[in-house]
């Protein structure tokens, strides 16, 4: 752990549908840490681009969005709410359309470089859980605890399908599986900060595990490291 941080930085990376958002939220609450959902930041950029009619390859337009992105997080009960200004966009950024758009805009160097500083400022003091695709490899390669949270494609597609159907989204399991595979391909093959497991990350496969079981394991990792610091 960095000698300058009293409390650790916890980096959780992994593919779409691995349960990162739920696990990160509950883990942060268990530890009394702050939570930064970096995926929500990229999703918010994508949503803003869609709303403003800015093409996903318009680097000038995307840079302008990043420079003035009025994002903030509020934890309410068991949910992490995301706001753009006064607009609660927590649900709007989770649609299939915005999920695909987020993967596209996150591959643009102007977006990644523009948001890198923001993410580091939010988490540099420690006592925080960050989740995303490149936290342990790019944003905080010196994170005190690194976790790579994953599950099989079929399991991730099933979870995403059930989540969308619960929200009233008309989609089939086959369509959801195809989207998961497409998202994985985009995230792992992009030239800039591709999704990969950091060499020193602990891999946790969540198939067949209840969220509470995953959180117990991750909390033990964090507490164990902190007690040795």
C-alpha cells in the first residue's frame, strides 16, 4: 500500500455483466469507503453525445462534453445514483443503446485521456472502490487491491437479460448474448487501454456465487491488506 494513503484504493475490473456495479456498491458500503463507478462516467459521456447529436467519432465534440461533464454520484440506500447536473440519469445510461455507445466512445483517445485525470482526482486519496475496465491497469496501476471480477458469457448474458426485462425492455436472451459478445470484443480488442486482467489482480469468477459470498471474499482481501500496512 502507498505510504501516502491511510486507506487503500480498491480497483475492480472485469467484463460487462460480471456484477461489478452491484459488488462495488455493497463492498464500499461494507468498508465505509467511497464509490466511483467509472463505467457510469463513460456511459454519461455517451448519453450526452446522443442527446446533443454529437457523432461518436467527433473528437472535438466529445472533448467539449468531457471538459464540462457535470457528473456526480449519490448513494441512496442500496443504489448508486448518477447525476448530470440536476438530471438523474441512473436508468438512462443503462439502456442497451447507451451500453453500446459507451463502448464506442470509450475507445476514443480524446475521451479516455480527458477522463483519466478526473478519475484519478476522485480516487487518489484512498478509502475508495473504483470499478471499470482499466482501473488496475491504467487509472490506478498502483492500486492497493486489484480484483478482476468475471463470469462466463452465458451467465453474464442471463443476468443482463433478467435486468433488462425487469425494467420492461423488450429483448431476447439470444440478443443479449450477442450484445455481451460484441461488447467483450470491443473492450478487449480496442487499441487504447483494452480490458485485461492486471498481472497482480486476484481473479474472482462469480458463476454460482451469491453477491454476499463475493463481497465477503473481497472484504477479507481489503481488510487483510489494511491490517498489514
